[in-house]
């Protein structure tokens, strides 16, 4: 079988076995294989890739591999402008919307709490997730690499961490969401945008001690839930402050000396 030489850069190494990380290695391929088949056979979902080079030239996922090709695979660039090079990922979605798989329910609630349009259902299979992602133009968030390798999925992200705080930080960093956070504007149960409601309108609908303690309320017109800035609000604000403080500390710790 013919052989190519390939290297994956930066966070794409997460998907590789340790012996293949951060270096070029040789691998065999079947004649007629595309570079997309190759990188996904090696464990990297195409949704994680932003740029492909074959022998120094930009190529697409449909590039047919040749003997002794040198393939370079790059992740999504957040701060490096490659606008003049042919990126393999489609253009960013006009409206940022997510759909999460059945194993990420708590993360879905957290994203809704931050104000992001997040679809989540417990009774949905992988075929339906992929089709909704494609038809409704929602970014598919999952820890299932195989799901992200489906051709129907054009926008997706593979969660690395198993811990909620780190998962949330991943999403905010990966999609540059820091400036788009609008806490407590969506219903945590059904994802509907909330509407303001007067204090008198909630009388008898919330516990008496809550009615006495708070003056501002919001209501979900879909499921009729009522929200106020209680402990969830305070905990989320603290979590965000901690997250951004740690992010800044990391930047300062890794900044080059002058």
C-alpha cells in the first residue's frame, strides 16, 4: 500500500495516540482515498480541522492522496489570519446556535443560563442529531468523535474534558463567546427567550419569602416558569468571574518575557 507523511498541529494532537503527537509520521492509505478519509481514520473529526496542506499547497477534504505526500493538518485558528488561504471548514454560521447530544444535559442547561440558543433532547438518536445540525444550522457539541465524522455535520466540536466547568470554558474559548454572554435570558427547561413580568403578576405563583425578597422577575411564555436572580444567578456570575480570572492568569503566566 502507498504511504504518506502527515503531521497534526496544536490541539488536534488530543485525538492522537501519544507516540504520534507533535511530530510527522508515516501512514499507509488505500489508493483512491481522500485526505478526509485519512485524517478521520486516524481519529480526528473533520469538524476540528480548518486548514489542510499537501506538499505546502492548500487543499480541500476531497484531495486524493498520492505516494509520499506531505500532509499538514491545522485546527481552527482564533488569532492567526489565514483568510488568503483556502480553509476547509465552511463559513461561520450567521446565527450561533447549538445542539448537544444526550450525554451533555447539564452543559446544555449551563449554556442556556448564559443566554445561548441550545437545543437538547433526551429522546434523540445520532441520525437525528446529525440531521438537525445540518438542517437547522446548529453547531453539534458532543464527546462522540464518530458522530462528528458524519458528512452531514458541517459545524461541530468534540468536548475534551469530563468536568462541567472545563467543558463550559472550552465552548466559550472555542467559539469566542465571551462578548456574547447574556445570563438568564433563556428558559433553562425549554430554551425559550424570557420576558419581563411585574412583581404583582407573580404574586401567588412564587413562594411568599421569594416574593418579599425580590422585585425583578422573568417569565417563560412556553412553559410558564418564573425566574428571579437568586442563588443560581450568583453562582453563575461567580463561575464566570473565576473562569475569566483564571484565563487572564494563564495568559499572564505564559506571556513571553520582554
